[in-house]
C-alpha cells in the first residue's frame, strides 16, 4: 500500500460502516514503495521519510479515534525486492 491508499482505506471503511456492519482498515506502506522517499540528497530524503511517517501516524490516530483503523500494515524493508528501489 501507499500513503494515499491508507487514506482511501480509512474513507472506505467509514463510508461502508453502519449500525449493522462494521468495516475496518489498516495503515501502512509496502516496502516496495520505497521510491516515494527518494530526494535529491540524503537530507531531503530523511525529511521526506519523516514527513511520510508523520502523515501515516496522523491517519492512524484519526482512524483509531472511532475504531475504524485497527492495525498497522507493512512497514519495513523487503530485501527480496530491491529492484523496486
């Protein structure tokens, strides 16, 4: 998944939940999406990573406030798929 997909999961879960049916979502970024963090230099990349993480945390907290987000998905490294980075 991506940051955008995490936002969509939250929106989808909230839209399709009602009094009889509850839909839940997760927040996370798949390791193969590491190209979203590339900048022009190391400092810029570090800033991009920190900003991305802050946004994920914000989505998670917002979704957890009403129980819609119940889990953090993939976050980490995937050394089997380095071709994506």
